[in-house]
């Protein structure tokens, strides 16, 4: 489900047109999608200017055909100590 899909669904559920979102998530990311509704859309720029924190996990020595965790492993090398 894309950010646009979430906004469209929320518009239908709340029966309002004035809804926005504060950024998008990458397709394989998980996290929080902030929606602003009605007069709340006026603070959208303020919310977008706040610092963000990212937490991630990675594996050293592995290459995939898509350069992300979703792809097939095409090479695996030992990691030097």
C-alpha cells in the first residue's frame, strides 16, 4: 500500500478531502506514516522539518542481485576481522 493509497482510503473513511501525509516510506521499509487532516494540514511543514531517526540492520559480505535484502544472494564473502 502506497502513501497515496493510505490518503485515499482515509479520505473515504473520514469523508473529507483535506488530508495530507508527511513523507513516504520506501517500499521495503516499515515505520510510521504521519497523516494530517483538516486544519492539521497547516502544521505539516513543521512536522516535516523535525529531525528523524532511522534504525537499520545490515549484513556484511553479502551481495544480492537487487542490492537490497529482497534480492537473491549472488555472492557471499568472509568479512575480515
